[in-house]
């Protein structure tokens, strides 16, 4: 790991100063005692919520305990503090590395927020962004991007500035992790702009230090150092020495990498102005000393480095990042650089002694384990000697049989692998062709819709206006009414050709609206029913919803044209694993046209594009058509 990135990691993970933390903890416990005396469940829920927030970045187990306690008392019919506790509980599993559990809880928090119609202070964008980060860490980029896109669509207004900075910074990290540094840099710049509009210093530091790292990866060292200056200025303006020292430490590491000695000396002086305003053993001060001592050693300024290392030794048991044995070894290098061989040797001996003591218990454990393993092995060898002759005979007999079985298994595996690869390549090619066909068809639909709407409709409007200018007779009025009817029909056709929008309406709402305005021939009735179990309509991926909508249009159009039916039923069913569209009618059977329209071939191509299946059947004199789509894997978003 390069030094600059190690320093950045240390800066981002250093905890708050212990003095302030103790005051916060005392206030939280005092609130809990008052709530316990009053016996009010809402007060208890808030008290446990505040304790969980205190321990959030200090002790994940304690934070989880208090969140669970709070959820037992929280009213699930009111957003606060129920949703806050649920979100904080998910964050404890992020810290613990249990990503599947944290994703499940983030999903629950988002669903509950929609149920309670709660989105104060950008709650849902924050939850979706955190869920996207978890998906990214699980190497599920499609799901991460879906979460980021959903969060982006919810942002807007003054109340979501912090969430916008958080989201844009997370997207920048996403692109950087996939080595798409140019795009990562674009989002990092947007994140800095968003951070400039918020007052959360943690968010400012997150955005600017992330941007600095990405600039450094792109070889823009000068810009990387300039990225941190606004954060430093804001920390000074708000009188927050903790963040000021963090920024200076980051700049020192960057200037050392650039070989800029003058800037290093300047910011050393700036840091010495900040250090006296903070607890001497705070995490930020210790982190600054450790970083600076390493830089001074590499610059040959051994005495200055030793002075800082002695201060580190004084607080070695408080907020130390460097192990004590390694610290003595660094001091030995400084004494060696000063030509003091005796003290260099003493530090080396202390380092080796500490390293031996640190690892002594581990060595003892390993020796004990080795003894147990050795005794077990001796028993196994004794049994082996007793059965050696018999085993040798059996081994000779079985050797050729095993070799033949292994060879046959290898050949079988090779054949299966070849067949599986051919099948996979064929399916991928079919899917590619299907998607290309559907995309071409939709482009042509869009072009036709635009031509009808902007061309034919406007031409008909012009003709109608000319008719209105003529002397009004019964015949002219009849022609004008007919013209308006034709123009309305053309406009409806153009609207049906345009793709539906699922941002503001779910699939079931779009289908219901389409059926309500569907032009029925005289004597035909259509009924629509829907059912969902264990999954919400808003969770249906937009691509799946789009294809289901198009298939519905084609099937209803063909029923009207060819079946002569008087009763048609449309049913949508949504389960956790699948989405099904079923259309039945009492008309005469007919086959889908394969030419001259969308037809059966296009419906099958649409099914391939989303991994679905289309089938037809007859039952009790009614023709049934079923379009099923699985909602797992990539379709699940």
C-alpha cells in the first residue's frame, strides 16, 4: 500500500476525541434514567436510539444492543424513532461485515419509510445510498447502480444536501474501484460541489479526501493537494481543530509524496498551532505525530522525528496506530542515522523483546496444538503399521481402477464443460439478437409515433382549421366532426406507440389505466384483476414492466381483431420470485400472426430479452395466454 493511501485510511477511520465522547455518553445515560423512571415507551425508544448513535462508530455490538432495545419500545406506526433505529441497526451490520443482513434491514427501512410516507431530511436517499455501498462491497454492481439511481431520483431541495454529497462520493468510489478513473473524477468533482453547500464536516472531509485520492490515482498530485484546502478552510472557519488537524496531516503526506519540502515545513508550523488546542493524546494528535515522524525520518531529520516518537511512547496505550515494537524499530533507525550505535542497538533489542512477548502466547498456543496433533499422528501411524500389508495389497488392486475412474471423470467433465459453454454462448447470442431486435422495433415505434403526432395530427389540424373558414353547412360540420375524430384516433395511436413511463406509476397502475381507455368494440367487456404477495409493485424492474406492457398491448389488439370475443379477462400476479400476465377470452381460437405485425415471434423475442416464457392453452372453451417472467438474478435489480 502506498504511504498516501495509508495516511488517508488512518484519517478517515480515526475516532472522536474521548473527552467530548464521555460528556455525550453521560448525557445519553441521564436521558435513559429519566425515561426508565417515567416508564414512557416513546421516551425509552428515543433514549435507546441516542445511545445506539453514540456507540455507532465506537462499539458495533453495543450499538446493535441499544438499537434492538429501542425497537422493542418504538411505535411502528410512527416514523420516528422507529425508522432511525432500523437504519442504525443496519449500519451496525455494515461495521460487522454482515452485508446480507444489513441489505435486508436497509430494504426493510426503505419499505417502511414508503409505508409511513416518511422522507424527512432525505431519509430514503440516505438509506438507498448505504444499501448501494453494501451491494458494491458484495461485488453486485448492477444492484448498487440501481440503488444509486433510485437515491438520485429522490434528491432535491435544501434538506438533502448532505445526502447528495454522500451519494456522489459513493458513486465516485464505485467508478474508482472499477478502474474507470475519468468518470470517478467527474463524480468526485460533483461531490465536492455538493459538499460546499452542506455544513456536515464529516461529509466535507469524506468528499474532499476521496476526491484527493482519485486525483492522485490519475497522476494529478497538485490538484490532489488543492482538493483538501477548502475542507481545511471550512474547518478553520467553524473553529473545529479536530478536522483542521486531519486536513493538515493529509496535506503533509501529499506534499511529501510530491517532494515539496517548503510546504511540509509550512504545514508543520500550522499543525503546531492546532495541537495545543486539543487533548495531547487524542486520536488526531497521535495520528499527526505518527505521520510526521515517518516523513521526518525519510527526510533525514532524525532528531525531530525522535522527539515526536518519544511523545508517541508516552501515550502508546491511547489511540496509537503504530505497534510498540515497530515504534522502537523506527527509533532505532533514527539513532542509527545520528550515528548513535549504542542507543540504536538498545531500541532494536527492545523491539525484538516486545515482538517476542507480543507473540509468546501465540507461540505457546501453537506448540500446544502441535503436541496434540503429534500425539494423534502417532496413533494414526500405529494403526497404519498394523494394516500396512493389507492396505498395500488393496492399493495395488484399486490403483488401476481409480486411475480409470479419474480419467473417465476428467473426460466427462471436459465434455460437460464444452457442452455447457456452447449452450451458454448460444443463449448469450440469442439474447443479444433478441435485445437488438426489440431495440430496433422500439426505435421504429418511436419514430412512427413522432411522425403521427407531429406530422399527420398537425396536418389534420390544419385541414380542420381550413374547413372552419368555409361557409358552415351541415355537410361541412359533419366533415369537420369526422376530421376531429380521425385526428383523435391518430393521436391515441401515437401515444400507444410511445413507451410507457414507470417513474411516477407502477406496472399495475399503468396496465389499469391502459385498459380503462382501451377502445372496445360493441358487445365486448374487459375485466382486470391484480394480486401481489410478498413483493411490492414498485419493486418490479422497469425493463420487465416495459416488456409486459408491450405484450399486453399486442395480445389485446389481436383479440379484438381476430377472436370475436365478448368477454376478456386480464390478470396480473406478483410474487417474490415471478411476475405473470394472464389473458383469457371466450372467442374463437386463432394463431398469432408471424408476419405483418409484432406477432408471436416478437412476443417470444421480448420474453427472451427478460428471461421470461410465453405460452397459450385452451380450457373450457376459453383461450388462455400466459407471459411469465422470473424476478431473480439480474432481473431483481
